C-alpha cells in the first residue's frame, strides 16, 4: 500500500510537473469528463439529467462541444451530494439554487460520509472559501478526531486532487490555497500540544532534503511524535545538509525523520541513504516516501523505512 507520506507528495508532484510543462488547466472551463471525475457521476447520466430535467445548461464551443464553468461545477457537485443521500433527481430538479445550497449545508453538517466531505471540499476549494473549508475540517475533527480526519479525509482528498491535476481538471492556485489551509491547521494543532514531560522521551529532528518543499506529511508526523510526548526539532523544507549536520552535533537527537518526492536533489537515492547513514551513525533515521523502498532493500543498520502512521507509532 502506498505510504501516507508518498500519497501526499505524489499529489504535489503532479501539480509541479503540470506547471513545469505548461499544460495546467485554467479554472472556469471544464469538460463533461471533468465533471465525471469530480463527482463520480457518469457523463452519460449527466447528459440525461441535462436533457430530461434541465438541471444544468452547458455552454457550447464553436464546434458544439459542451463546456462548463465554476458555477456549473458547484451546482453538479451539490446535486451529486443530494443524489447520493437518496433524494431523487426529479425532486432535486424542482429546488431553487438557494434551496440546494441550504440542503447541502445541512447534510454536510449532519454527515460523516467521506465522499460528501470530498465533494463539499471541492466546492469550497473552487469558491476559494476558506471559512467553509475550515468549517468542514472542524466538523470532521469533532466527528472523527484529528488524526482520522487527516489520514481518512485530508490526505485522500489531496491524492484525489493530485489525480485531477494530472488530468488537467484543477489549477495550481487552488491547490496552494487549500494545501496551506491544511498546513495552518496542522501547525495550530502542534502548537496546542503540551511540552514533552515524561522521563523516557526521545529527541527527533524532522527535515526534508535540499530542494524538497512539500512538508504536509512531515508536519503530520511531527504532530504524531509530539503527541506521544517526545521532543521535536522541526527544520522543515529544503534543509541544507551542513546545517543539519551542525544541529545534530549540537542537539544530539536520538532519531532523524525525513522523506522525499524524487531523487533529483541528491542523485541516486542509494547514495543519499548511504551518506546519511554514515554521517549520522549514532542516530536512527526514519525515511518515508520514495526513499522508503530503497532503504528496505539496502538493509542499512540505522536507516528504517516506514510506510504508514501505524508503522511509525510502533517505534514511539
């Protein structure tokens, strides 16, 4: 099973790749295939709903091909939420826009269904509605707990959005917008934790290799480690190796935790793992993401791959 860390950074990888290739999709212009990807409702079903119930009126290109704007996307997402909750499409078609919005908000407040949360998050992301995203997160945290919200909602949501980037259905600005809301929520949660007090606490340094910028996974692991009562020195994105070495010599951590999206910052992953194993021979080094399978094959004495929160927990 793909690791949690890798799921998150793979989503960010597609965003970066699409941007670099110059093929990212401009929001406010969607095909019927895009609507199918967003909602899970087959394109043929959407066409039938258009024809029979006039629930949505597509725009047309000069060659008579359908396209949809942000308002159309929001409407079909909201309709899909009501439809999945058992409301007949013939009934939904009689609702005004305000009635649809009101019923969706009510259902979202009462529901802990992950698919409903995904659709609601996509609508809020499309509207650039930070208050709505925070409200959805808070309600999920109340119902599911903080850890389950991130492992069961936030990270799968980012993975889904990453696939949408890959197919050109979501733009980069929206990704940055929603990702930074999730980051702020993680940082706020970390700040609320009590200082480590128990006698047997260990010391962890959290860092990403040089040129690696995607830190949501690292922040979540920081939260989990701090929550279990251990001390953390968080270095975050793109940590220069000399800086890391100096801090290890000064602070004397028991563990290092890192991960990476690609091997570009350091050539071959095997060489990087050998290097950090040799330089930090007195520390146990946990590695996630693309580094984990290489570490598993190499069997370095002080390098431990992990592919999930549970596999990290057993060491805590």
